[in-house]
C-alpha cells in the first residue's frame, strides 16, 4: 500500500497560492491513477486508487500546512504504511520556480509542513517531490510570498510542474523504485 500526500491549505482563499502546489500536484497524481477525492478521514481529504491490486491512498491534509504531520501520522497508522511507501509533494522556496526535484529522503529545509511531518512521524527517510516556487524578481518575506497567489503569467509554468510532479508520484505508486523515478523526472 502507498500513501501519496500533497501539502497545502484547505480553504478556498488559499486555492491559487504557492503553498497549495502540493494539493494541485496530488490532484494531478489522482487523475493519472483514475482516483477522485471523495471522502474525508484522518483529518485529510482522501482519494483511493488500485494499481496492480495494490491500494494507493492520495491525501490532502485538512490541518493547514503547519500541522500536516498530524494527518500523515494518522493515515500511516490507520493503513500501516511503511516509510518506504510514503511520498510527499510540496512547494519549495529553495528551488527556482517551476523546477521539480525528487529525493528519496532529506531534511525539512525551510518548509513548516515538512517539519510537522518529520516531527510527528519521527521519519526523515521517505520520498518527496519538491516543486520550486522562488521567483528572483519578487522580494518579499517568505511567509507573505508562499501565501500569495501565483501570477497569471506563471500558470502554465506551474501547471506543467505540477503535472510532472503528479506523473512522478503516479509512477512511484505504480511501483517504480524512487531511484528510477528520480532518474526519469529530475
């Protein structure tokens, strides 16, 4: 069983913000796997897919970004998800806008959602897909930037990045080893 989590904030006012890139990308992964977000459980909006008889849970935590770890921990516990079958997709200010970077493990960096997941689960060795959001032309505090809306002229760039991240997550859920996913999409 696999758990694919996209990080974001649940309210409509955050829908088009940089901090919701994970929500968008996990939606793309769900679409690639033929799943729809229809239910709520473990403080998350959840979609389910089956790939070769293997269940895949796709989730958007409803706990807000800084408490994402609560939902992840609950889902991992409920479904007995091993760390090697967890993948988290999120926005990353440390990468240039539109860049997609996949890693088998790592630290939280500057991301509070990832800090929450690492803190709640006690894990660092799980797959992650980072979608870069940093724009060299914008000079405002990070907290203001991540909660600002993506500019219309960047919709296509971020749409393509989220689709790429979603396709990579879907390949991971199909059983492609994370190292092979990295080679294919990085």
